[in-house]
């Protein structure tokens, strides 16, 4: 009973803290980013979801209850990223979940695919962090991943990218203070990221 009560109290406190807060979720049209946007909106935040696809954004917005806006944003285009943040008020919270990362063993993954993966997940987040404007005591959150701590022989680059994101977060926490900077490192999550896998292999994983 006491544990459940503490959880309810913490959830209530979190919901109050997000009421009328401006939250940007980059990569908010699917997966973890969409789940974050849904929960933030349910807690009363004014949510904007951003990604490259207007169609995916429009579809995702239908699943979010509360105040939500959409923004087409390509984190690979620095000019667009800078223009986006210059045209918006400062954000209370920015969450970066956007990434398209081709995977495979280092000796089989082409250098072009490796560069695209690094550009999407690391440099995309770097561009956003560099251009974003935050309200006083705002927050910046990166979504990294467990491969930084538990490497896989078939996803070496992804582990390196996640580790780089986490290191970036530690440095930015000092540079951007009092803005709070964190990296959230999830384990395996059932999201559309794995939808191309054979169902049996996916369930076994």
C-alpha cells in the first residue's frame, strides 16, 4: 500500500509539473518518442512532435489526447534546425528520440551506412542541442540505448553512438546548467523499429 501510494504521489507531482509546459519531442511520430508525447500531453503539457514525415506526424497526432502540434523537421539539415528554433519560443523540455541507424557488424556495414547512422542519431541530436532555446531551468533529454553498456557483435556502431550520446549529455549538463541534461538508456522495447524482423526471431529476441 505504501509503495503504491508513493508511486501515485510521484505521478501526480510529475503531472502537475508538466501542466502548461511546452514540450518538444523530436522523433515524436513513432516508438518511444510518440509514447513520450502521449504521456506528456496526458499530463497537461503543450506538446509539439517533430519528424521528417508530415504524413507520419499527422497520423501520430491522432493518437495524442490533449494539445498537440506537429512540425516537419529534418535533423540532418542544420539550416532547418537553426531556423526552426529561431522561429519558436524557448522550450521547457526537449526530448530527442529521432534516429535511423542502419545496423550490422563493422566489417559488413558499408562506410556510407555507418556515416548515415552516426549522422542521424548522434549528429542529429548534436544539431538540436546546439540550436535549441530553453526556458529557465528547462530540460534536454537524449534517448540512447543499452548497447552502450551491453555491446553486441552485430551492432557495434550502435553501441558506440549510444555511448557518444551519453558522454555528450554529461558534458552538456555542465555547459548548459541550469538546464538539466540527461540520457535515458532503454533496454529492448517493442516498437516499430523491429517491425521488419521475422516475428519468431523478434519474439525470441
